């Protein structure tokens, strides 16, 4: 049945199968856009603007971080001044199995998005590993997952975005209209040009299960050669690579995990209970997960970062309610700690050196990946390290995060703290990593702390293109600039 907006009735799950994903927006959506525009216009010029979101996966903590005090819509009390209630944009508007597309609110979490599409036997082409990463966050802040060698990054399967721009307009940007420059410059703009309210994305069919095989390597060079081979052949040792990522426990113990869609599963593992996914990689070489459990395999233990909370201790794990074994719970605990300087105070009292957060994802061309791993083990020494190969899906480049089409990169992710040598300033490790990434022809994501001098930053992240976009979509600078936000932490 079709309603006045041209969309079909929602099914029992609230999604609208059969609707053309980029069709007319429903009336409640249009009303929410108008209300948001009014709220934005009412913020006094010069006041900082922020999204009132319930969740975040940023790792730049401010003093008294605003996210801790947010009162997003649906809770009591108005949002603090300058904070935009975007709760109306937190759900899937329509899934169209026919065209394999979906129209999705910009603040929709991937958990909700994946649930809505899996009901139709479909998934977004790339589903970042943490459940509360939102589609808008992954597109403006970049995302990656084990399908990225096949399907690139999340923004590459966005066909259209409706954006509230810094100058208060709401525009639809696609690669082929008058806002194509904004469409291409939105990835890696981190909400400094505008906020994505609704996005049309492509979907792909899934099988019910994923068949995993873990391949072990005892040298970084051999591991990186295997990545290059998988990129060429689409498989390794006869196992198809619908998905591929890896875990380096040390330079002589590294694993690549290949996942192949499967219609059958002789057994199924479940890592949301006693067993822990990252530890399983060192165990039997073969495994089976449902597609949903595969997508969230890393979320339950925030990769391995749940360890400091004791959740990997079997006794505490049993007592820790299952519904709180999630990345967003752990992140809230870390945010609380950082806001109140708890672990820093304990360290200081015990006379230990200050710790530096070394929380980064970097992309390195596969041919230089082994060098990076050796540098990292020598200078930083943190483990495990997550490894995720990627290649741009198309020929198009994305100006604010320039990667070379056709080039295979490996994303290395490391998330922890390292004791600084006496007298070393904050940024001691991060700055070395930034230099090494540049020297190896790589690129660093900006969701965490960065220490680049301003001229170097703009040389790396295309300052001239960014300045043109800022002039066209936020000429009065109502939204913070990219350097201020990502390096100076505004
Ligand atoms: C430990 C850790 C591991 C990570 N691992 C991965 C990973 O494996 N794969 C991966 O893909 N990513 C990973 N990330 C990065 C994550 O995808 C980015 O931080 C992403 O931007 C978070 O999205 P969010 O929805 O939580 O946005 P938020 O954290 O709420 O916001 C991030 C930024 O995006 C802006 N923003 C948010 N929504 C919108 C919108 N709709 N329009 C415009 N701007 C918006 C905000 O203003 C802010 O500047 C990781 C991050 C951490 C901390």
C-alpha cells in the first residue's frame, strides 16, 4: 500500500519494504527537518554548536565533556544551549529490497541499521564493528570493516545525503548534482561543514552464516604478502574472502581471518557469553557465526579493550550482565575516568609515569605494512594490533581523505595507553606515529587525538579544498573548523 508521501506502509518492524529508497520523505521527517532548521537558526552567532547525541565513539575527551551532559530528545529537560536535538533522525526510514537500497536517518546506529536490513536478507556494504557508531558518524568520520577490501569505506556506498549545512540550508548532495563538491568533501569533515540528516545507501545480500578460517603468520612480511595475495585472488588457501581482517599479537604471532558467506553451519560459536572472540583466533582454525554475530564479533569486548574492566576474568564476566557487555558501556566508563582524572590520579599517587592515550587507526600501503608493524612494536610496543585491509571501491577519490584508487592499504588499529618516558610531553608516541605514517605514504583517521602542526595538517588533508567547501557551506564559520576540532580539540 502506498501513502501520500509515495512510500509504502511500514511492515511489522517499522521499515518500508518495496519503497524506492530515495523517494519522497515522510511528513514526520519533513517536520523534524523544519524544526531542526529553526533550532539551528535560534542559536546565537558565535555560540558553539554540537549534536545532542546519546552515544559517541570519538576519543577526544574535553574537560567536562558535553556528551556526558547531553539530554537528547526523549529524556526530560531541554538540551543545553547550542546543542541540537537530532533524535528525530535516529532510525531507518525505508528499506527497499528491490533496488537494494535504504533511506536512513543520519543518527541511526549501525546496530539498528543492520537489524532493519538483515530482516530482508541484506546488509550495508560496510558495517563498522561498534554497535553505536552511526551512519552519519561513519560517513563524516570514516569507517572500515572486514568487507572493506571488497567494498571500500562506508561513504562509497552512499548515493545521496541530505545535509543541514553550516549556513543553515538543507541540501541534497549527490555525486551528480550541484552539491557534488559537498558530497565528495563530506567524508572526513567531522561535522564541520554540516550534519547529515538522511542518507541513501546501497545494500548487499547476505547468507545466514559466516564461515571463518584463521591463518597464522610468524613474520609481518609474510602476513602482508598474504594480504596482497588475497587482494589479487579474493581467497587464501581455497577459502573465499568475503570478509578479511587480522590480529597481531606479536611480530611472530599474527593471524588473518577470512570469512566466507555460508548457507550452512555445522556448529555455531557465541562470543557474547563466556568465550571471548579475540582469544578464539588463537584456538581452532575454523569457526562459524551467524551473520549478525559476525557483524558484532568485536563489539562484545570492544575488540580486546574490555580487559581493564575485568570483564575477561571468568568470575566477573559471569556477574557482568550480558546486556552491558557492549562497546558503548566500556566507552562510558572510560569517559567517566577521563573526566574525573581517576586513573591519572592513581598513577600520580603511586609515583608512576604519566600515561599517553595511543588510540588510533592508520592506513598504510600494504607494501609498507611490515615496516609499520616493526616500527610500532619497537617504539610503542602495544598489542594486540588490529589489521584490516581495504581498497577504494571505485575510481573516484575523496578530497579530504585522499587514498589512491586501486592501492591496497592495511588499516592498523591500536587502542590503549602507554607510559611516557620521564620528561616527555603529551604526544610523545602519537607524534612519532604521525611522522611514520606520513613517511610510509599512509594516512591517519581523526576520531582521536592528533598533534600535527597546522601547516602539515592542511598539506595532508587538502586544506585548499576544505577552505573552498567551508566558504561555500559555512561562510560565517558557525561550525568549528576541522583543525580546531580534530587537533585543538574544540
Ligand atoms: C576504540 C575505537 C575503535 C574504532 N574502531 C573503528 C572501526 O573498527 N571501524 C570503524 O569504522 N570505525 C572505528 N572507529 C571510529 C568511528 O567510526 C568514528 O569515531 C566515527 O566517527 C564514530 O561515529 P559516531 O556515530 O559514534 O559519531 P560521534 O562520535 O558522535 O561523532 C563523531 C564526529 O562526527 C560528527 N558527526 C556525528 N554524526 C554526524 C552526522 N550525522 N553528520 C555530520 N557529522 C556527524 C560529530 O560532530 C563528531 O565530530 C573507532 C573508534 C574508536 C574510539
